[in-house]
């Protein structure tokens, strides 16, 4: 199949397929003398794997590492993806219920507890990626994810409070007094859970915008929140030097 045919079949852009080719993620079986990319059935099977992993929040770099791993097995990957998608489906169903209850709460029809308001949310880690790492390499889990594994209910409530506060002021300048006071709470909270000196704290903020998994999760509380936190954390960290 030619690139346009594949794009139409899958529902992605030609530019996306070109990008996958450019980064070595999905190289067509051959290219004609006229420059047309030709995709084989095996290419399409690989593309299916890529899109499954992408749906589960894996960045393209990580997908390439997994697929290129000598221990990678397609059937095993499909089993992992099936399990992960079922878990994601369950979590999304919980979030839909939470939304519906929240609407009723704002209408005054019901009262929600703090725990109920955040059912379905999970900012702690990507369990699917961790399982993939253990199977296909890169066993070291991101420090930011590791630190949140031992969260208690009280910690989760504090985390939610901090995020909601930051979301409510995300339209203010990152260097404003309000923003810096709020980000200070985040700095203090993180350092109770682990060791986050200024440079590490600043680097974590950068990860919020460089890693689409973080951006996607954080921006669920408000579009632009990840970028706002990144800038505010950089300002705060630089002020501590």
C-alpha cells in the first residue's frame, strides 16, 4: 500500500507516517524509483503495535526502544496491550461516573466526598510502561514515578489540593506571588516524599512539557497547567540557587 492509502486506512496523516519513517520507527518495505513509499503487511502489523502503545501513553522514543528490542515478541505485546486497554477502559468508566456525579454535585442534587471527587484520576505513574520496561528493557523507573508509589490517602488528598490550586491560578504569570507561593507548596510536598534539590525540581518541571504522558495527565485539570507548572518551577528553582 502507498502512504496515502495507509493514512486513509488508519486515520492518521501522511505527515505522521513520514515522521515515523524519518525517526526510524516505521520504515516502509521499499521506496519506488519515483519516490513512493510502499508498505507491506508486516509494516501494517508494526503500525498497529505502534498505535496501540501510543494509545496507552507511550512516547514515540519508548515505542521504538520496545519494538527494536531483540526480546520483543508481537503476541506478548498484544497480550500486554489488551490487558492495559481493559484497565484503561475501567479507569475511564470510573472517570465518567465521577463527572456525572460532579455535575449533580454542582446542581445541588448530591454531596460528594473528597475521595469521590478524584475517583479515576491517577497522576502517579504509567503501570503499562513499567510492565513493558520490565519485559523489554529499561528496568529503571522514572524517579518521579517511584516516589509516588507509597502515597497514603492523606498524601493523595494533599496532592489533589495542590494541583487544583495550581490549576485555578494557571492563567497568572508564573513568576507572580500567587504562582510562586503555590509552587512552593509543591516543592515542599515533593521533598517530603524524596530528595528534590532545585536543579532536579526544575528538571522535573521540564519533563512536564517534554514528556507527553505528563502533559496529558496534568492538563486534565486545566489546559496549559503543565506548561504553567514548568515555568513556575523554573522560576522557583532559580530563586533558591
